[in-house]
């Protein structure tokens, strides 16, 4: 579900051009999705989903990639106040699902996740690109994790477990057929 952000009319100062810029009141629709990340990575040539902190320009550019509203004045993204930026950060961090997966964290895991890897996982698990690439990214990642868990082969029994199962089955048969062995 996209996020709706209201930006009031504002006057900004451009220090490079040394002039004031007026931006009109705007309603933005933003979508944190695989498609947005794909656009951003295409421009910046680095993984969006990395622990590395984004620069201000990278953050602003990601907002542009998230934007579903057409014909937006590019300066509007510089008119965000702290409260609106926090609202966007909260939207990005929200899981957008009721599903929770208990996982054993792999401490020190440094796997780099790019949009191509996520598209590969989607193809591998038969998750359709459309409409799922437009879902909130956290919801899509949860679906991928559920698919991974559900597609795991059954765990093999250890020798002790297999012996106990055979002994219980033999005892059940002896009792049912009134035999000694």
C-alpha cells in the first residue's frame, strides 16, 4: 500500500544558484517496493539493502524512485521537514504483514542482497513479478521467507530417532496382533 504525503507550499533556497525556489503544495504517493529499489540500484550501482548509511542525495533520489505521482517538481523532495522524513522512514520499516518468522540469526552474515537476487528468489519460488514487485518490500521479503521455509525438504531422522520410531511401530503391531515378535 503506497504512502500518501502532503507537502505544503514552501520557499527553498538553492545555495548553488544563489536564489530562492518556490514549490507548490503537493500530494505525493510513495511506494517502497522492489521496483523502486531496482530503479535506485540501476542509477547508483550499489545495493540499496546494505547496512551502509545513505547520503542525503541517495535518500532524496530513493524518494524519487518511490514516487508514483506523475509530473512532480523535483524540488519538492527537498521541501520535506523532519516529521515527514520520519513518517517515510516508519513506512519503509513497517512490515506490512501479520506474519512473523522466527529465524536463527547468522551472526556476521554479510550476504549482499540486490534487486536481481530478490527477482531470482521470486522466480525460484514461483512468485509472480507482477503484482508482487510493487508490494511493500518487507511484505515481499516475508513472502519469500515463507516460501523458503515451506519449500524445505523434510528433515532426515537421526539413527536414534529412526530406531525409536521402529521400536514404537513394532510394539504397536505386537499389541494389535497379540504376538511376541
